[in-house]
């Protein structure tokens, strides 16, 4: 079982957004997608969610083309948190969260849904004030946490175990402690057997939470592997144009200390390696 892009390419407006992408997401793993701005990360997520279809290759959900699933069937098998979600009606935050159970296959009794909704808000540390506030009156961070509560609610007691959770820069409006809390929620979903894909920009957050890292650059997959093997200093210098120093932690693992943007270091590094 897996969520797969096989030899996928996609173009829009005469521009190639993704080129020959081969990537899989498996139940029980936390996969982080990294890459510079404009690399194609959000486009990749939209393909995996079934929002769009590839021009070439295949997007498969547990071996079946994603395009063959109805919206109802997809709601049972995957949940999505986008960068920004525009709501044009005065829904309460609680109503937004309950939309995670709107598929008829996910419906439960009113009493059970009340209990599950309360639990979802507790997991993202939102109280009664935020829960029964008009969604559009919430702060950006509160909106993002509300959307994460929707994802959590959608994932509770699923009729299909092989589920996938797709998160597109979930911490864009969050302060550091809320961001770590949200990523811990996502990590817990993977520990419960869900395949979690998360787009991030922070390399050290990827090191902290990812089981596997895939890096996109100019629409191509340039790396796919464990964090310690992918995020080496030379790789970060070449593909992110950032000078870093790997700092080991006594308890294991390492941290990338940023030293500043690359200027002539890439060219000098290449000359040094070829000499």
C-alpha cells in the first residue's frame, strides 16, 4: 500500500512544473518535502491529493489511479491541509472542523461527533472561545490550527486503515511552540499508521521530524533518503544556496547551523572538488 507518483510530469502555460517524478509515501512514515521557492512542492501535493492529474505518468493510491476515486472515496482515504483556505461564509470554527466528517462513510452519531470534535480542538490547543468563534475572525495561526483539527477529526476512527495526510507548509502562520505542537500532532498520526507528507522550508524542522526527506529543485527530484544522508553541508550549499555547519547533539542526530547565504562558495567548492 502506498501513495505513488510514477514518472510524473506536468506543464502549465507552456512551463514544465514537474519532470519525471518518482516518489512514494507509505503508511507509517513521515515524509518531508523540501525545496527552494518555485520548485514544484505544492504542485506535487496537489497531484497526490487528486486535485489535479499529471500530463505524463501515473498518480496512484494503493495501486489504483487517484483520478478513478470519487470525492467521497478520497475523503475516506486521505486528508489535506493547504497553505491557505479561503472561507467566504460565516462558519464557526467548530463547523469547519466538522467538515472533516462530511463524507457519508465517516458520519457518526451527533453525540459521538461532539466528543470527537472536542478532542480534535484539544489536540491543537484551541479552547471554547476559538471553537465557537466565526472562522474568519480568528488569527492566521488559529485558522491553521483549526484546519489541523479538521484533519485530525477526519482521521479519527477511519473505516480504511491505509490513510494518508498531506500538509502544505502547515506552520506558515504559527509561532515556534505552536508549530512544533502541530508537527508533533502530524508525527503522531504517522505513528498511528498514517502516511504523512509535509512540505516545509525549515531544514532543521525536517531533521527533527522526518523519517525521510525528498528535495525538489526546478521541478525535478534531486534527493530522496534519510535526513542524515540528504542534508549534508555540500548538498545544502548547492541546492539551497546556504552555508551551514553540522552540529552534533550528545543524544544523537545533528543540527544545521546557518552561516549565511552562499555567494562564491558554490563555484569555489566545485573548483576545489575538481582539482
